[in-house]
């Protein structure tokens, strides 16, 4: 097992963390499992593909358009659909978001076909040497973006009045509401921000790999795996979970074969659920960072 493969696996884990962060935020603050999360990641990639076809720019720059568009659509979806379902039952938002997953998959199939598509960028296929070890530039960029977004998110949650209101709405919505916190607005902003982060992940993912309309469910499973490993609702734990998944996949892929990497990750997920269901980051609790 080479140091190069291990480092690339760890850095790729940053992309996995970026994919999972929005899923963790929505559950930590809204207590909703967003089954449409994977299709939102794909939406970021597909909208970026449309933009780059019209204007030859770097895919990352498309986030200046993709981010706000996805944020607004997601916030409105939460406010007009999911918010009305939250009071009915726990299952209602699950069914609704699963329906959104199916609708999104159908729309992307109709609009883009079933063939895999990808974003083109110079950093998507180039490498860089760090201390004598060559890593893929896309993996390095993904890790830096993930670390920056996770640190920024954690600072907002723990060091700002807005973050205090968000955490209060997660811990005790009734009390927070009596103190003047607009719970519906907090949830809409959370859902929109989580979707924007997922869209950013989709842009990077679509540059590193290829995307197709059926990829929403695998991305959702990947996000779940990272969230569970890092600790449900833990923002820093998302990076821990992502790096863990990346390293495990790299080790198993290099020693046994790439086809066995997903199996090993799934087995590790089962082991974590049995032995440490609170996640790998021991001291982080859901309600403190949600």
C-alpha cells in the first residue's frame, strides 16, 4: 500500500465530507432525514454543466450562480412543502423527500439522458507533488474546500447570534419560539444552506467523476455513511467520517481490489453502528453542534 494512495484517499475523504455536510445539518437542526439529498448534489453538477456549456468558465465559478439558485429553490421547498408536513407525522417528510428524489431523477433523465456526464477543468485531471508524494489536484481542492466550509459552518453555529438561534431551535423549538426565534425561517434557511453546500459538492464531484441521473441514491448512501461514522449532527465529525471512508476505501482498493472498497466501507459502517453508534468523534454531541 503506497503513501500516495493513502494520501489521495484521505484527501478524497474531504469530498465525501462535503457531500455529507448538508445531510448532517438538516438532521441536526430540523430532525429530518432528507432522502432527496443525493439528487441535490446531482443538481449542483448538472446546473454547472449547463452553465459551462453556455459560458466557458471554471466549474467552481459556476457556484456563484448555482449556489443562490439551489438555496432559493430548497428554502422555498422547505417552507411550502416540508414545513407543512412536519406537523403531521415523522414519516411524512421522509415520504416527501423520497418523492423529490424520484422526481429529480426523472427530470434529469429527461433533460440529460442516461449517459454519464462530467465537468471539465484543468485541475480535474492534473496532479501536484507534496513532499515527494503526487496527489490529484481535484482531491486536494476538495479537501481544502471541505475543511473551509466545515470550519465556517462550525464558527457560525457556535460564535454568532444566528447560530445560537439555530441551535436553540434544534434543542427546544417551543421555548425558542417564545423567545422570538422564527422556527420556520430557521428551518428554511438551514435547508437552503444545506442544499447550497450539497450543490458545491456536486460541482466538485462532477469534475472528479462523472454523474448520471441514477446517482442520487448512491450519493445519499455515501452521505449517510459519513454522517454516521463522524457522529450524527456533528459538523467536525463530518470531516472525520469522510476521511475515514476515503482511507478505508483506498486501503482495501489497493490491497484487495477496487471492487471490494464499497463492501469494506459498508462493513465498517455496520461495525460503527454496533460498537459506537454515537460516531467516531467521541466528545461531540448532536445538540451541541446542531
